[in-house]
C-alpha cells in the first residue's frame, strides 16, 4: 500500500476499518477508496466485510437514520423516496465518452471531461456530517469464471442494505483475487436529505457511467434504479467489458423448464417492460435462476449463463394471491425484505395497488399522510401506492428457486427467448431457422406496443433490440455483431425463439389465455431436445397441432381446438412485411454501423413472405404449410 494512501486510510477508517481493508491486497482499490473518502468527506466510515455482524450493522443503521422503518411483519421494512425521485432518471443518466466518440443516436452520452468536472464539483464534501459505507460485492457467483468483484461507497444505509439482499457478498472474493481483481467501482451519495429523510436536491441528480475508469457516479437520489450501482449501472460497464473480452451481458431472465424424465433445460429470456418477463420467470412448475440480468460465456463449446444477482427488485403493483402465489407468499413471510413507496397502515401493515382486499381508508405513503380521495396539486387523485412501488427480496425466499442459482459453472443454455407486446404480427411461439436468423429477426427486431396505462396512448410500437437498448454502452451495430459472433466455435448452439402473449383478433380480443405460456415453454423444451418436429413458415418454425393439443391437455388439462391453433399460428403476411419495413428504416436511419448481414437476412425473409403470399394469400393458416 502506498505510504500516503496508507496513512490517510488509517486516519479516516480507524483501526478496525483499516485492519479489515488491509486484508485485500489491491493498491488500486485502496487508492480509489482514499480518493473518494477524501473528496466526499464523510464524518465517519464503516468498512463492511461479509461477516453477519457487519451486515447487521448496516441493516440497523438504515432504521436508526430514518431511511427505513420497521413494519409489523418481522424483518420487513419500508422505505420512501422523494415523490419526484420514483424512477430511473433517463435524462441525467449518461455514458461518458471522449470528445469525438459517437455511439449513435439511440445511446445517451456526455462529454467525459465536462461531465467529470461537473459531478466532481457536485460531490465535493457531499457526505459531510454523514456515515459512509464501503461495500464489497460479487456480480455472478463467487469463485467462478463469471465472478466480477465490485465496490460501492455510499452514504445511504438503505442503498447498502438493498444491495445486501440483491447481491452476493464480495469481500472474500476481493481477498481471493487480490491484485488480479478487475473490479467495478461505484460512488453514491443521497445528498442533502429533507425532513422525511429523502433526497432533496433533485436538480443536481446525476448518474454518470465512466467506461474508461469502470466507475459509476450517482448523487442526489435514493431510488434504487439510480443508486443500486450494481444493477443497470454496472450492467453498462459489463456490456462494455464483455464486448472486449468476448462474452455477453444481457437483460435476460434465466429459468429451468422441466421436461420428461426429470430433465431440466435452461432458457434465457429478454422482454421489454410490461411484456411478461416476471410472470415468465415465475411460471409454476418451473424453476427460477434469475429474473433480470444474465452473463453469458462460452465453455467447452456450450453457452453457459449465470444470474448476476441473487435477489429481486420487483414492481409490487398488481401482485395478488391468485395470479402471483409464489411472490405473494414471499411477501407475507417473515424475513429480510424491503418494500418502497407503498401505503403503510396505522397498524404497520402495507397495501399496494392491486393487492387482495379493501383499500385502507388512511395511512402514510410517498405523498405523506394519505386518505382515500387525497389529491395532488394538479387535482389528480393520489393512489395508495406509487405505480413504480417496489419490493426487494432474496431469491432464497422463493419456493420455486432453482438449485443452480450459485453454481460457479453456470447453467447450460438450451434456448434463448425474445418477447414483446405485439397485437397483430408475431405468433405465440416460433423458433428461428438458425442463430443468425434468430438474433436478427427476433432479438434485433424486437418491438413492444405501449399501453394506455403507461404512456396514455396505446398501440405505439417502440423499438428495443434484445430489450437492452436503454443499457447499451457500445454502439448498436457493435452489439448486434457481438451477438452474431458469439455462436462461433460452439459445439451446441442454443435455439432462438420468439414469444408473444398479446396477439389479438380483429375485434381486439386476446387470442391467448394468460396461462397458455406454460404450454409454449414446454414445447420449446421439447424442441431444444429434438423430441418434436416443427412446421417451416416464411418467418420461422411453429409447433404442430398434434403436439400442442397433447401438451395443453397434460399441462393445463385443457382441450385445445384446431380453430384456436389456426387463429394463433396464421402467418400474417402484410403485418410481417410492414415490420420488416419498420425495422429496416430504423437500422438505415438511426444506426450508423449496422452489420450488412442484418439487411440481407431481412430481405431473405421478405422474399419468403412475398413468395408465400403469391401462393397462399395474405393470411396463411398452418395447414397450408405443413
């Protein structure tokens, strides 16, 4: 350890804190901690190891400093964010790049020199009078090729506590890797707090990602999406690193689908918001490895995946005992769990939008004291909980947890799924012809329709390739090329599928029941193991009716009619051609480095559709293609 750094850390960390940190032989880490403790200037510093006593200290600090409060259920706590700090701050979340670097129109960047100057000024002495917590975590399982150590300095015990639930402890991983650790860094401050202990100076809220230093800056915010630096913020760092090292960071669930003779086949899945990602990850009779972010690496000719996290930062709105029995049970079981921005009743119970039972007449929520009919300054009624209210829990609390969660080798990926909200084009489930066809026509062509509930206007298609557009730190063209190249040298290439739970008929009625997705995944599991055949269409491979009829009976005890099959799996030629036109225009006008093969594959698909249209018409039922 550098003598100057050594002396500073001894002084600021105290004997116990310095002794803990000295166990990690990494001068770069020590220099980083010294630099930002000096700059942010907390009055007190706590170094947190993996020891239960240290984790308890942080948990209790969150309550004693007022960022969390205990609820009636043992181990459950409530946290509130500022009423205007309830979502990711997309406007002030920037990837920092040197002058002259262009990542394309779809990625929000900032001039590195200017942004670093600004955030350095904002964060000068920002922790004065507060306690800082130095936290060590591991992204991915520990003692693994996937292990990615990360350190966060924060003055929010709530943020530190949330990360304890969401991530694997990483102090011992830092000790293990020592000087070899290539780690991510996060500096966060909630800034000045108001009387409710929520961030006050939201005009100075900034979230900057410095790719050059693998460092995230976050200040004047408490909301998890802006402050839990290991989540979507470090995801951007990982995408950048993986691009250089030949592995992928994807916005994907990882789940085990259970097949015949106790077989388990693992699938990853990418879904934009409100497209069924969580409900898919939580399918009953299947098992969950992860619901949000996956690292994918190649090993021995196979694709392996891990869940970057070990917990869930989920939207609580709408969770009820009938539709979400596993989550419902976890939310009503004693144990460590944080809920944020829901209604707290006088009895220290909680209520959220869509929860079973009557809405309580009064309580306390993100708006302060609340009662039925309370209105905001614009005259709009304030709901009992915020629409983006959250819960933070460990996956260990879920009864459908897959035993492979912490496997250092990861799980072998048998299939990759892309799904969007699509009323008129994609069939409920379809397999691509090959890896390249799947990456381009499923992943890179992913769109999702907005809903009236979210944006006020329904049916507007939003482009979101691989459901990862918001989190890219490399150009879109490079990202697509990385995905295409990933299949090189594989002995066993995962199959690629698309799913669509939102297909409608001409009268606007859904053609799928909510539970039908259970059948689609059982069919994909059989396809991944060559147990069933498929029908080739111009856009991909679809199930045979006989197979679906059998699976519907086995899984849902439901008689599946040929009429439903024809309606669901009709090739909609005009809509499919219109989609190709939309996607092609995006890549021609908004992406400046689109791989040439993307246009070639789209044109091949267009030709197949036009040839089929000449032969069979605009709407082609499966029997014409079998």
